[in-house]
């Protein structure tokens, strides 16, 4: 299991949190998605054997958000 923190600059309300967290139900390979409105981040657990990180990012982009890999 791989964990990735994604910075999402244009999330702006609780509906964004719900939309982004629905990725764990809608995208095969994503097992957990936790969004923070205050931090403007999405923490994703995913199985790289099923879905590469670039496709995880594209799934977020498909919801209409701009993504930025969070370097820690
Ligand atoms: Cu919103």
C-alpha cells in the first residue's frame, strides 16, 4: 500500500471534501481518501499494482481540481 499526500489548492468547501473522499468508493485501487479543507490536502492510500500515482492524480483532476504532489 502506498500513501500519498496531495495538495489541492482549489478545494473551498465541505462539498469538496465529500467529493474528494468519494474517490475511495469510485476508483478501483484507491483504498482510502481523507481530505482536509483547512490544510487543503488529500491523503490517499492506494495499491500501485492496481493504479499508478499518475492515474490517482488524474482521477482528482477529473473532479475539476488542480493537484500538486506534496513534498514532505
Ligand atoms: Cu467546494
